[in-house]
């Protein structure tokens, strides 16, 4: 779905873009359009809708809204974040190479290594926190650079503008996975990226009740290729799932403000706790990506990782001792979650250059009462030490 220019503020667009009241009934919340098919007035004469895999009004509303929030001309919704990533990777020509940042979601690594690598797309792990090094050691044949920022789970920060410049000099495209930052905190297309992907399962949905993915692009040809894939492969979200993400978007800005505030309080406590060796949150002045994050993000996000003294056993013990932070995969919702990346979300990257540090714990800081979250993590660290 293509979006027109809209210069209203972020919060206004999150609530109104693509969501005009229903023209038939005036319903302020546009109805969920469950119909799989649409009546035609004559063969090939219709209201713009034919069959819901190809296009659906509820999906189109979501696509217009997220495209607007990313400042993109085109947006496409998918059935999961990995389905969205797959659609982006399907645009590669046969044999084209991929440069993947040295830290990324384990499922992204699995898709690039086990699916695309295995079907003839060479890939290399590159340090995207060092654009000069990328320029120097550019992997021959790379057509696509794949960056997360901040990364999952090590919270590294990639200078999007600098990496886009290097990629473009080599005739390659830059994809940014904006799942951790969300368009509220960071808009990669405005910084020079070509494609934005999301797991909308996370902050966009925001309530741990919907799996979804999204791709946003400016380029018309890229959008046409992605649109073809969306219809031809068919990994589309249901209208109810689209509605749930849409509903989540309305509070994205206020949720993100609280996620960021709570993450700051958690990161500051962790920084002073004797059982913690290192805290990875870009809002801390000592974080190696702090200056870049300050430049390209509105705030530093709700994800915090930390290395526990005592290695893997100590990290696992902390994960099992929290009471408000639920031990679970996923992230980005109102409730706080804790996990052990090496054994959980990133187990598929074991033994690879993207393997997670076994002493690392990742928390998705929710929007519960700040003091409760800080106290919960503190007691888990006190008793695990
Ligand atoms: C940064 C990031 N990108 C993509 C994905 C994949 O999204 P999904 O689980 O919706 O397929 C995840 C999932 O955790 C993720 O954390």
C-alpha cells in the first residue's frame, strides 16, 4: 500500500493515518474486514478489492499507518517478522551476497545462513559498528547489507547514515531491522537506509497477542517487487492480526516513552550492582554506541542486556529468580520479560560468529511501576550472586 505525504505529528498519524471513520456507518474504529472476497460489478470492475491475499481493507489501513510512521512511501504487512525478512531477501538476484551485522536475532541468522546461504547466496558476518572497516574489508559480491540497531541481544549501535553511504558506494542496499527502536525512536529511511523491516510482534503490536511483520520502502521498484512477493508467496497477516497491530500503534509513542524511562532506571541499578559485570544499554554514557544513538534516536529504547559475573550458570540463575519479569522469549510488550539469549532466542546461532555470550541476560523492560521492576531485578541478582 502506498502512502501520501502527511506532515501531521507522529502521535496524530499513529492514531489517524489510514483510519478515517467508516464512510458507510461513521464508525470511528474502521470495521475489521473479514471477507476473503469482494463482489464485482462486472468482470474486472470492482471497488479496488478482489481477494484478501492480494489486498484487504484492514491490512491496507495498517500498511498506510506504519508506512506513514516510518516516513515511507510504501508499506507491506506480513504474517511474521521472518516472513517480512524473507520477502526482502527474495528480491535478491541469484547468487547475490549478503553482509550481516555481527549481532542479530537468531532467527534472522538462521534464515540467512540455513535458507538463503544454502540456496546459493553467500553471506559474511561484518562489524557494522565500524563503517570504515566495512569499507576496507567489503565482502566481494555483496548486494545487501543487513543491520539491526540496536542489535539483538548485544545492544550494539550502527551508524545508519555512515553504513548506508558505504553500502551505496558499493552498489548495495541497506536493510535496517527497526524492531528494537520502532519508528517513534528512529526512522532509518530518513537516515539513508533503503528498506526497513519489523517484527510487529514486538513494540508495534505491543501486547504479546499478535505475530506480525512489516516492510517499509520508498523506492517504487522495490515496492513493486515486494508487493508481487506478498501476493505470489502469500505470507499475509489475517485482518484480525492487522487490527491488533493497528490498535497497538495508537499508544506506541506513550508506551515507548515509558519503556525508555523504565529501562534507564533498570540500567542505572544494574550498573551499580556488584553481581553485574557489564550493562549494555545505549543510553549509558559509557556505551560505545552512545554518541551515535544520541544522534540518530529520540531516546534509547526499552531493551537492556547485561553480563552477569559467574558466567552462564549465574546468568541462568538470575533469569529463573525474577518474579515480575517473566522468563519468556519475545520482547517489546507492556509486560517485562527476561531471557537467556544463548539458550533461548539465539540458540540457533550457537557455534557461529553470531553466537550470544553465555553470560548475557536480556530484559525487555515493560511499563509496570518503575520501582517494582528495579526491586525485582535487584532481588534476583542479590540471591543469585
Ligand atoms: C530484531 C528481530 N527481528 C525479527 C524478529 C522475527 O520476528 P517474528 O518473531 O515476528 O517472526 C525478531 C523476533 O524476535 C526480532 O527480535
